[in-house]
């Protein structure tokens, strides 16, 4: 830290990590962070001397905190070994802080989480680090942001991706459904003939740009067509009828590719 006459020095910077929900990153939020840091001792108000006494100026360096040594043409400034560079000597140290002028204390700091923050971003909170020796100015607090994965929304930059399972019938015939977003419910029109893993873009419904709620990414609805694993007899019957219409292979019959293979074999054998 930076030191001046009398040992006043800037306090140490601190770094903490916080984990937030994706929805908090979307809307922004006030966070309260608990941390342990060096604070000014209340008993001696940071002087390090027992109440009723005070530090005296170091007689060796006359309060400069450093002494000069000369050797030939060179002169070197070094920290005073009598006061350890503080410029003052404490003859009656404070009992609460053992003469250090600072004590470790659990503190709470409130910060504003800006909209659109992303995983791994670091926020600087000015003057919320540790207090410096001899009531020196505080350092800064750096907050590293970790954003938790959401249960159904996946972030890609400023875009959001929602995987939406749909049935075979919905994919083939089309449908209207509702999905949950951070803006509220969003009505989605599923087009007929929708293919599995195809996407539909909804403009302006993604994440806000960091610190600017007016600029938004897009929301992509990615369809996943679910193949039924348990069918009733009636469902099997209807699918078999559809397969017959499309000339697809059904249980007990020959499909299109099987018929092609048989035709090739007959042509080669001359039957």
C-alpha cells in the first residue's frame, strides 16, 4: 500500500466470490455480503496506544519512518528499524488490538448487482476493503460473480436458450403452448412439420446487456420431439395406419428400403 509521513497507509484490497441465480443476473439485485476484514480498533480509534495515552514521535527518524545511510557517493533510504517505518513509537499499547490499531471484525457490505452480469465477471466496490494502518484509507473490494445454472434456461452470451419437449403430434400438426420466462409467460406457436432440435427465435427476450436493461439478446426455443415409449393398442393402431399411408415399415411387413433391395437382387439374378 501507499505510505505517507506518520505511517498512514492504504488498506489491503479484498476479494470475495458470490453465487447468484440466473434470474438475479437478469433483473439485477441488491446483495449483502458478509466478510471478515481489518477494521479500526474502537478502543484506541486506530492509534494503537492505550486510551489516555498516545504514540510519540520516533526519536531515531524524527517521525519520517525512514533513515538515510550514506556510503561513498551513494545514499540509501531504508525503513527505520526503531519504529518499523511507522514514524511513531507506542510505549503503552492498546489491550484490545495489542498496539496494532486494527482488529479483525465480521462486517456486512451491500452491493448492487447490475443487470446482465455474466459468470466470471468481477465487480469493484471502492473503499470497502480493509482499513489502513494509522487510520489509512480503505482498500477496495473485488466481487467475483458465479451464476448458477438454471433448471430450463441456458445462457449463450446475451441470448437465452430454452429446450422445449414436444410430442410427435405437436411436431407434425403444430400447436400453441406457453413457456415460462423471466418476463413472464410467453406464448409459443409450434409450426406444423417442426423437426427435432430445430429452433425458433423470439427477438428481444434474452438477457440484458451488462448494465443496460434496454438492450436485450434473443430467446431461442429449441424443440425436442419426444418419441413415445409406451403406446396403447389404439395408439399403435393409429400409428400403423399412418405408416401404411406413408409406406413405411411396420411390424410384420416390408419397408421401402427392403423392397428396393429385393428389386436389385431380382435384376441381378435375371428373375
